[in-house]
C-alpha cells in the first residue's frame, strides 16, 4: 500500500470517528422545552394569557366546586383548567396547538393536579363539551357568537364566563372586573344558560304566553277577560315573573313549571304545563 493511499484512508477513518463523536455529543443534549410567546398565532386567535386574578374571578363568579366539570375553550397554557382543578373540580382544556397541550400537561403535573386537569388537542367547534357544568373562554366576540347557539342548547344552569369579549345581544348576568394582579384584559362576563319557556303554557293562573329573549321574559297571563303583562327572567331552570300584581317563582323541568305565587302576604302553590 502506498503512503498516499495509507494517509487517505487514515484521514477518512479519522473523519468518520469525528462525525460519530460529534453526533454522540449532539444526541446527549436535551431538547429545549416549548415556551409560548405572548401574541403567537393560533388557529382562531393569537395567544394572550388571562391573568390569574381574572381566572379566579371568573371561577368565583361560577361558584366552582368539586361537583363541577369545567371546560376551558382554547385553553392555552392550561392555567384556567389548573386553577379549577385546584378547587377540586374535574376540568378539561381544549386546545388546538399540540405544543400548548403538552405544556399544559406539564403545568398540571407541576401543580399536582394532573389527576383532575386533563387536556386534549382539538378544534373547539368540533369537540363535544356538552357535559360541562362550567364553560370558560378567552376568545373574540365573533367566535363567541359562533359558540352561542351551542352553549344555549346546553343544560339549563350551565355557567359561562368569558374574558373581555361578550356574546352580542345575550346580555350578561354579571360583569366582572379585577383591579389588582392584572394589567390588561381585566374584565369579563358571566352568564347562566336559561331554560327554554318561550310559547304557550296552561296554568291555574290562566293561559300564559311567554316571550323569551335569552334569560329575559315578557308576554301575558290571560284569565277570562283580564290580560296582565309579564315582566320576569330566568336563571338556569329557576323562573321569576310578575303579572297582575302577583309574583310567580318556580322551577322548570320536563315541560312543567312548579312553584309558588305570592299576592300580598298570601302564598299559593301553582303549576303550569307546556302547550
């Protein structure tokens, strides 16, 4: 073998060894964990985190307890889901970005609530969240409006809280605000999904015709020749209205309303049936 051929083979072997050594060194370096950036693009909105102060104000408004199932739509880094889980509630985050989902799971592990806080990668408009008792979100108004018919078809009494953005002409039951621990996006809205009572009802008080606009009620109670206008509202399956100087309260369930009517100091049980 000539010296020239020997030197060439030696250098080639050395090069292979160097590549192996460098490759092994690179393989040992841990992968850098994903870190979200405020303003990063998402499927429907850019990512801006809700302050923990407002997160907790929203959960307070919804009176979250261990009996609840809280679903956060567009859950980002998982902070709302984690805070709900810290209150003992089963909670779920629906997030389109898989890196954010992985981050959320790590955050839940760090906070010791991974047994209650879960996350799925998915589209909020294609994922079923109908079993939630509480829904939270930080989306734009046009997205809220797309979600509104879905939410209004959920079980009466479902509580809904939104950071900053409303639901158009569905008036909020409560407006939320925090002044400490929050520097931007410090207001929110809270609703309770109302039962559906629009239309005709038969009752001992007469024929009732409810006109329902979300949780607000108008209409008439007709008894013989007397027609009394209705003013009232719903909160979940609870109904309260006044007609002809009489106050009616009750619970709506399975096409029936059962409750109490009060005129002056006199109270009477009353019922109404749909149709």
